[in-house]
C-alpha cells in the first residue's frame, strides 16, 4: 500500500509534469516560427514528459515498472534535444529562415568573410 508521502510526491510530480506539457502545447500554438515552436516543444515537452514518467516510477509499486519509467525518462531527456537540433538545422539549410524578430542568426553567411575571400 502506498503511504501518504508517496501519493503526495507522485501527485505533485504528475501535476507539474502536466503543467510543463501544457506550456509546451501553448508554446507550439502561440510562438511565431518553426524554431521557437520547436524550442518550446523540445524543452518544456521533455521536462513535462520526464516528470510524468518520474511520477509513474514513484507511484508504481513494481520495481520493473519503475526501472522502465526511469529508463524512458533518461532516453527522452537525451534524445529530444538532439532530434530538435537536427530538425532545426535541416529546416534552416533547406531554406526556412527565422522570423523577423530574431536578433542573431549565427548560421547566416557572414558578408565580411565572403567579400574578403
């Protein structure tokens, strides 16, 4: 049987994970371009999903389920930033430019280096 402390910790983790996931969804809907949307989805979505999996690990009374949840959480936290980076780089190289509010574009060709060579 779960003690009161485990229930509260699991409930808080689940609630915070759901809030992060909701923030990721709002960011995907509200932000102006692909890159900022991808940033919101990858950062807040990975944290939200990881916290929900951590809540599953805390609330399950089975070691196998807890181990799978923790492995899934680590896998999510390792692969989400890498895949978001690769998708953003591929979109940039295929011609999708950031929105006009973007201040720094480090991948844009440097005009000074092109004119000197």
